[in-house]
C-alpha cells in the first residue's frame, strides 16, 4: 500500500508578502483643481503663460551662461540667442494681445528645473572646454523643451484658428531648432574632444 504524501505547505514569496502589506494602488483619477482647463482654449492660454514665464527667465539666465563660457563660437551663439529670446518674449506678448488677454506669466516648473540644472553644471565643472561642453548640454535641454512647447502651441493655435499666434509660434520654433543645430555644431567642432 502506497503512503499518501502530506500536502506541501507553500510559503508566500517575498514579493507576494510585500504586496499584501502595501496599500492598494489607486486606480481613481486625479481630481481636477478648481481653476483647471476645461477646453483646448483654456489649455492653450495656460501653456502660453507657462512659456512666457520660461522665456522671460531665459532672458535673465542666458547672460550668466555666456559669461561662464570660454569658447568664442559658444559665446557668440549664446549672445545671439539672448537677442532672439527677447524677440520671443515680444511675440508671446503679441499673441496675448491677439487673443484679447493681458500678458501674464505663470511659473514654469520644467524651465525652472532646467535652469537650476544649468547653474549646477557651471558650479560642478572647471572653466574651459569641460564647462563649455556642460553649458551646451544644459542649453540643448532648454532648446528641446522649447521646441516641444512651441510645436504643441502651434498645433493648438491651428485648431483654435489663432493665425497670428500660429505664425509667431512657427517663427520661434524655427529659431529654436536653428539654435539647437548651432549648439550641436559648436560641440562637434572639437569642443567636446578638447573636454576629454
């Protein structure tokens, strides 16, 4: 006669135990704030305030980047972009006027983070090619954020039939892309190699 084996007690794995102890994950939607955007027009206006703050902050931050750069081409690129950024601010003010709103800036957390990172890079690098490479990296992150933002705003303006804003956004978008390309060229023309 065959002996019956006692049933094997299985212990819960560590993963199962921790899952049992941790609170259930929330599947509910995040409640909207009282003044949350209700439609694309609201979202457009909020995004406009955000990038307006960002551009104004850049006008203040770019001279410090230029002062800390040593490469002549990089200094010239930043100097030219300071002038362009002032035009970008003016275009945004024109856009506010076109939609019948007072120009209003709302702190852009993303740009603040990028600017803080740029300051850190300057402090954490030795003056010269290494710092220049860091400045380019920080500046290109800013450019990519702006490219994404202006591309989105242009798409919103097109749907909302805001022709003046659409033109301003596409003009600025083109300039941001050219700046990004120029920074890549400056980095590629031996600057990154000097930083090795």
